[in-house]
């Protein structure tokens, strides 16, 4: 039976990142994905590589610092996939975040980024507000511009998987994990591929199945306890309207959440919502209420007739189970490794931007559990 050091279940950005990092560290790696790579949460993000300006409000300074430095790395390592793009924040007389609050936040954002090329922000003079095009100017008192980056999340994930394959990893899409059983050393992993069942032995299992993370743990014997989580759905809509090459950072008038209005392949992308689900549906799709919410935010800022919706999509992410609103909960990924079952690591949550740093932490745990291998290559030098 084929033997691997590490078997990763889940072919989204988290699993792809661990596959690349583990292969670069010299481990034999198998990646299994039930469907197409990056076909669930990892293709339903807001397509941003960013520090997360709004996370400063909840004092997640470490997350923002890490994300900003990962942004810099991805701009260097994946220049064809990750592109700088200007963000604009219009401030109105009824905006809950004051001009001084935003100045302070943007200054801290620049400080945490290390004052690199994208750290600069500025206040747009009133004489240039006409450059904002369709944005309403009634009650407008200030406009800020800063920088972050945009990507195609699905193409980025596939590029990371390709990098892992080039480093010697094995990967299978349309390979459904069935179960894993404890052996004297490691686990026997069974999966369905090409309408047949295949089995491999592995020293470690990395559970990177996103919202299905605890369902996956239920298929591992003996049973492994997971974290208590909430499923949070985020919906985006694409409007049949040409968008300028800039992103607008807009505050919802109803709940003060941040909504992005972005260019996307010549159209306008708007997102996202945050709806806590009671249960995980078999098919993830936008709710009518979420679409109405995004349209209402758009209409509160833009003049003219409402463009036609040409597409909507939704993804589900995992957040720690808490009583407070999803918008204010911590976004750091949780790397769950039980002392009783150290050969199984489960990933909860995380951000597209920080997939590389999460992968490095996982590989550090792999090294601690089964020992180091001879490193193949420095992952920080791997172009995508």
C-alpha cells in the first residue's frame, strides 16, 4: 500500500497551501478534493488580498500585521495573479466612522504594513470628487484613498496546487474521503476515486475541509473531538455595469458593516454578507434577503437606475462559536491538534490572504509530530 507522510483532505486554498509548504519541506504529500479544486469557499471570497482595515476596530492587530506582510509576499511571488488596486472610502455626515477615526485607522494600517509602497494613503481634495463617477456627493464630507490588492481566488488556489505538484506532491480532484482508521503507526485512509475505492497509509492527516471540518472528523476512527463552530454564509452579487479600476469601501446605513464594490472582469462585484446558519445546507446558495441587503447598500450610494444582476454566489466560512455578531468575531485561523490524537490537525477558519502563514504553522506542527525532513526548497522563494 502506498505510504505518505502527510495526507490533506480538502483542495481549497488552505489545503493547497499546506500541500505546497509540506512538499517544500521534504514531506511526501497526498491532497484529496471531493470536487474541483477551489470549488467551494475558496472561489466565493471577496477576491481580496488585504490586511483587513476593518479588523483594526476589534483590535486584531496581529492578524492585520500578518496579513499586510503576506500581501507584500504575494505581490512579489504571484505578480500575474495578485494586483495592487486603490480603495476609496467616502465619508458622509451620517457615517458612523468619523474622519478622525479613519485617519487614525489608516495611519495604523500604514504603520503595520512597514511603510512599504502600498502603505501610503491620502485624502482626496473636494475639487477631485468628480472622479468618483456615480457615487452620491450629497452629505459627502471627505474621501480617503489607500491601497490593497485583488486576485482571482480560484486561479490562485490552482496555481498553489500546481506548485505543490512540481515539488513532488500527489493530488486528486473528484476524490471523496470515506474514512480513516488508526494503525500502529499513522492511519489508513480510504477514498473514492474513479468509481472505485483506493487506500493509502499516512503518518498524518490534515483536515482542511472548511465548513465540513467536523463532518470530516466524524469519519476518523477512533473519534476525534473538534471545535464548536458557527457556519457563516457570505453572498456576493455581480451587476451588469462596468466598474472603474478602484474599489469602494462603503458602510451599510442599517448595521454599519463594511461592503466592497469592486471591478470584476469588466463588471461590478458587491459583497459580502455575514449570515449565521443554523445548519449547513446540502447546496450553498445566496438567500433572497442577502441579495436585497447588498442592493440596498449599493442604492444608498449610487445614482441612476439599478443595473441587472447577472450572477450571485455564496460561500460558507467557519468562525468560533460566540454570542456576538459575526462581523466582530476574530478571524485568525485555528490549528486544532489534540494531544490525544497529534497525528490529526484540523484547520478552522482563516483568510485567503494569510494561507501561506497558516500553512507554515501547520508544517511546523508536522515537524514537531513526526520529525523534520530534508528541505527541498525555501517556500518564500517559490513564484506562483
